[in-house]
C-alpha cells in the first residue's frame, strides 16, 4: 500500500495529495485566467471593469497557486519550524500579490483618467503632477505593505511605529530645507507661475524649464548648461515668464542725416508705417514719430509689437522689417545718420 511507504515522515499518499492539490490550483488558475480574458474582451466591459480585471489578473492567478501550495503542504507532516517558515513565506507572497494588484489598479486608473484629463486641458505641468501622485501612491502602498509583512512575521510594529515617530521628528528638524522645498514644489505645481518648456527670467539667470520636481526645478540656459534651483528659492524669487507674453515689443530709433528735407522726413515716416501696417506679424499699437533733433541726426521713434509665436519668429520678423526699411530708404534717397562731428580749424594771421 502507498500509505505504508514512509519517506521523510510522510507517506507516498500524502505526497500525491500535496502535489495533486498544487496541480489542481494551477489548473484552476488557468481556468480563471481564461474567464478573466473573456471578461476583458467583452464589448459590454466598462472602463473601470477593464482597469479592475486587468490589474487583478496576474496577482489573482499567482495567489490561487500560492493558496494551492498552502493547502497542499497541509497534507504533509513537517517539523514545526519548517511549517512555520512556509506559512510565513506564503503570507508574505500573498501580501506582495495584493501590493501588485493595488499598485497596478492605481497606476492604470491614473493612465485612464488623470492623464487624458491633463492632455484635454493642455496643461503641461499636470504631467509632472501625475508623476508626483504616482510616486506618492507607491510610497504609501509599499510602506503599509512592509508594516503588514513585519507584523505577520511576528515583529511588534507598535514599538516600531513609536520609534519611527521619534526618529521622524528628528529627521524633520534636520530636513527643514528639504521640507520647505517640498512645500514650494506643491505651490509651483498648483499655482502654475510657469509650465514645462516656458522661458523664464529669475534672480540668478534665465532659460527654458525642463523639469518641475517636488524638491527642485531644472532650467536649461541658453549656453546649454543646466541650473538646478531649489523650489523654495524659486517661490521667493521674482520670476518673469517670457513665454506668457502675448506679444513682443520693439522700440528703436532711426536716425536721418541733418540735410534730410522735411518732405523726406514725412516720406520716411510714411514708408515705415506702410511696412508695419502690411506685415502679417505686426499687431497694434504701431507708432512712428519724429521726436527730436539729436546731436548729429534727426531721430524717428519707432514702436510696434510682434505676435509671440516664438523667439525665432520674432527675430525673423525683425530681419524682414529692417531689410524692407533699408531697401525703401535707398529707393527714395533717404540717408541714415551715424555719429559725425564738424571740426573748424582757425588759422592765426
């Protein structure tokens, strides 16, 4: 009889029952997997069901096999230490399956709901907020999982939590600057003084915002160096968001020579006004005036605004307008002035 054959304190029958239970759990896991796949491919499946079942699939299948191992081992007579160790290992494994399920569920929920919301509202900074929420959620999940595992392993987590409380107070006192940066990071994320890819000028430099983190903000300068600014410093600093400009102002002085006739001065003003009025990039207000008699020139004050469609667009528009003014002045014989002095030499008799 198989029950009469004893190996390491257990009969062949017990080993067969143990292995059979584990095999049955694997078969059950495959059946459940097929049911879950059918549920996921169902046309009537809602978004929340899709998130739930896709997150639950792998952790549930592994849990079924782990439970099968648990019940299969019960058919064996094992030393108390080994049995206790197996039970604790199974408890840890089931806890990790639960952690994987919760983490995937939260992650997929963020992908399905928060990310499309951020894209729909076209808020670039919300991408950084989504990443921060993900990291925070994972931290909370792993913290509770570790405490739960330690409790199941027989550790007194009450003493541990008390110790963490005292230690946390000491750490908080030692990390006041870090805490200030964390709070400042949340202020930047929610107050939105600037977004990713914005050009900002601040106390200490200027550049393009590459990353907005919880602790610091990374800014790429025009020299291609990287400035890492603590968020608390940015919150306290005066920041000019150049990308928030709706239009870019141009103010310049065009100088004409003193031998330019009044008629040609009027013609010069007319030429500049026509060029500005006919250029698609220029918007109101446009101002061209003869404002002063300079030391060596008749000065025209020219002021206008260019649509803010980027720095390159601004520079290209300046080039086009300046070249057009130069060409039209040359056609009309209007000369621009440059610093000149007339020196009179007096000869003694």
